[in-house]
């Protein structure tokens, strides 16, 4: 199997009522990828095997280890062995960071106070971006239309970087954090300005997702799912608008509704 393929298939037994069917079913792939930073094993991420450059760079940006393009010297990806090697400017953040495994599920293995302290050190977002309800619903619909791997397997999360009227970047991954990191990484590599952009997202808006969005400087998160109470608290502190349950012609606006209502 080609390492970079995002899905495979297996033979299953499908039962519906009193009907039994032997059939082939598409299954999303999940692989471990080890990131080496400046020659040292740094972290192992479990992810979808695509967009590894974006994932590695976005993860380092999220952790504060890459601040500007000048910090990044070289990237090499070894698909056969599942490794990413990055040479970057060394700093204090790297010395404090403990090597750990990062699963594709919801938890990141860091205690809550870490994220709270992250939020305290960040500037509040004051961008006067306005998005109409119609634009919110349109972007949510576009995310669903583009989510082909989810439609095939039901096993991934999706994230898109958008302007109010268009989708700029789109990624799918078994981990919702990974999907956002891939957006962050590609925007960093391409020099995309983020202060007037929106994250459209399929997953739950937890405090960790809000912190990532805050570090990106994005003023608005649109999700087809729900936020958590700590996610809302962090968004209030960081000046981020959270829109949840954006499906069809309904939505809930949890923070800074003036960006949606004008």
C-alpha cells in the first residue's frame, strides 16, 4: 500500500434489520509519524498520512517553537519510515518542551493550566471582521461538500481556512487538532495573512482548539459541532467569535456576536 493514501478497505459484515450483507467497506488510515527537531527525536503524532509538512510545521507553530519563516531552515520527510526531520532556530521553548506521544483522539496530554497560561500570554484579537449569517451557512455547507474522505469513511475531521466568501485551504485528518495544525502550517509556509480569515471546522471547539486559533490570530471559528465551557471562556479572553452548530439555516453564536450580526 502506498504510504500516503488516506483510506483503505476491508471486508465486513453489515447488518441492517434482518438483512446480513458481506461487503467491502472504506476505512480511514491512521499512522504514527515521528518528528525530529534539530537531530533529536521530539514527538510522535498519530495522524492521516497526508500533509505531513504542514502538520509538523503547524504543530511547531502552535507550540511556539516557530515564530517566523526565518526560524525554519530545512524540512525532510521520510515516508517509508514515517519521520519528519526539521532544522530550525533553537530557543528556550524547545528546551522546555518534553518529548511525548500525541494521539489522534481529543486529548493532547497536557494539563489544563498549560492552556490557561497560553491564553494569558496572548494578545486579545480586535480585528473588526464582519461575517453575515448567510456567509456562515455557505462556508459550513462548503466544508461539508469538500469532506469527501469523511463521506467515504466517517472517520476524519475537517478544517478550512476561509475568507467570508471563499475557501482558501482545506485539510482532513483523523485528529481534529491535526487538521487545524495543517492549516496553520500551510498558512505559515505560504505567508498567508490570517487576521482577516476564519476557521471553519467540523469538530468540537475545545479550549485547545481556541488556543490554536488564538495563536493563529483568527477572529472567528465556525463549527458544525459544539464548544466546551472552557473553550468559550478562552474565546472571551482572546476576543474570538465562536459559532457552533452551523448547519442548514441555524447556528448558535457564543461569543462576540457583533462580528456576525454587524
